């Protein structure tokens, strides 16, 4: 008998954990800072509602209709579309490979914050930058932390759907929200913190451009883990009485709440320290540690923050690992233990090359990019949008209409007034928007 989640709460927390990750806490604030704060927030929420939510419902419907992994699900519904499932599994494998490297960075910073590392608690931002670059280019230290993170992920996944993944989510997701709220309140109360709140919540529509719109679409798309096959896999574990519409709405709300709280945590701290909100990707590992160092009880706030990052990263690595493990277990007829170990070893091999491409093996480049950056670009800009686009087209045009409706309204329940708008978004709006992302990536628009 196939495993299922224990109940509605577990299903929501596990699925939300897949969506919530470093993309919400790390990527969202700096992208919002680069595109005007409040104006970007409005665009982001609109994109979540008009595109992210329909895409999630599409993936949920495929998972609940088949009760299989991403490849098996597409193959059962239409053999010609099995390639979309393979694309999702491949995307999960490649992303997990280099994501483990970044997750290892968060683990290293967490441990150093616990031991009160004098460099980590320095107020000199140039020292933080030098320390960060020295660490990520080290030949073995980043790999050690990535391996530890990988083994932690493996342990949880190997325990199974209910005893491992669901139980971990019930602990980690409340912990994530608790730490995020504590840091947000503390950040807002900093001197000058309200300036950051105003920047983030007061929209300046003069900042909106086509690039801002596309950035908001991309952030909404990627923050919900669409196109990876993870949502199809997790939905296949839902109990039969689980409402995929309600679950999708609840997961979307939780995911968006984490992104908003992250902005409310970071921008007040940035403005309080007099740093530009457009600091970019360096906010987390370079800029914020220097800000924490100037606060009272800096070691406490730094430790809480990096524990938060580790928890967020772990919820995402678990979901990607499970997507690949479920595929190997069901399609290759491996035992779950063997499938989990195969996934762990394969993704750690990718992590090995990705990490070394930033340091000892800097000669390893693809189209002028390090292997790490090349994998990031390939998956984020090409593979995930392709997965989302094909999923939209499949559910909107090729999946049996009655079967799709049955997933949303089982047991003969009449469709709600929102059904027709949802179908319109899936069939027309979402494919057009995702196609625009491709055109923007290619420099055509």
C-alpha cells in the first residue's frame, strides 16, 4: 500500500516546506530591493495569485489523479508526456546538487555563530567579504558542510513519508515561523527600522518596468517549487479526502507570508545600518552578519538567523530528494533505502564538482560560467520554466477535462464560480507569461 500523509495539517506543512526555502528568505528580499520594494511586493502577490496558485493546482491534480511520482504520473495519463516528468526529476537532481553547497554555507555560518567566531561578529564588512570568499573557495571545508547537510536530508527521507518527512515538517515549519517572527519584531524595533518598513510596504509605482514584472513572475514561479515534480510527488501522498484547492491556497499563503516576513526582517535592519537595499545576493552572507555585529547580543541574533536559514534550506532539500527517491523507488523498483542512498550519492557528486568549481577547479567552466553558476542558470532560467509551461499546457489542453474537474470537486460536487477563471488561467494566461520569461531570458524582450 502506498504511503500517505497522516492528515491535512501534515500535508499542508510538508508541501509548504517544499515551497519555503532560501528563495523566500534570501532571494526575495534582495530582488525586491533591486526593484523598488513596495511596488515589487504588489507585483509579486499578483503573480502568486494569477500564476503560482493555478500552476500548483495543476501539479496537485496530476499527483492526486495518479498517486505516482512525476514520471509515473505523466506516463499513466499520457505516455507521450512522460518526458515532462523526467524533466522535473532531472531538475530536482541538478538543483539539489548545487543547492546542497549553499545549504552547507548556511550550516557553516550557523556553527560559527554558535562558537562566537570573532570574524563573524566583526563590524567590518570588508572582513566579512574576505572571510566568505575564503570559505567558499576552500578545497574541502564547503564540501564537509554540504556532506553533513546531505546526510541530514538523507536520514529524514530514508525514514519514509510519514515517519520522516511529515514528522520533520511538523517540527521545522513552526520553528521557522517562530524564528522569523522573533527576528522581524527585533528588526522593526531597531533605530531607523521603520524606514525599511516604509520602503517595503509603500509602493513607488515609478519603479515598475517590464523587468520588474518579469522579475516578480520569476520569483513567484520559483518560490513555489513549480516545475520540479516535487508538488506532483507530494500530492500523490495526499489522503483521498484532501482538498487540493484548499491545500494549494493554504500553501501559497504560507509561502507568501514567509517572503513578506523576510522582507520585514531584512529591510529594517538594512536601513538601520545605513546600507543600500539593493545590496543584492551578498545580503545574507556578507551584509547581514556585519549588521548583526553592531547589535546588542549580536551572537544571539546571528545564531537565530542562521538556524532559520538552515531550517528553510532543509525543508527544500528534503522535497527535492524525495522527488528523485520516489522516482527511483517506483520506476526502477529499488528499495526505498537503496533509492535514497542512490539520490544522496548522485547529488553529492554534483555538489563536489559545483563547490570545487568556485575554488580549486575554477578552470571548470561552461560558456564562461563556473559549473555552480551554470547549473543555477540552466535550471532557474530554462528547465523550471519549461517544466511549468509543459505542465500548464498538459493540464489545460491534454489532461482529461472530467478527470481534472474530479480532482478539484470529487464525489459529484458542483464546480464553484472560480472553476472557469482557473481553467482560463491554466490554459491561456500562465503559458503566455511563462513564454515571456523564456523570451526575456533569450534577450528577445
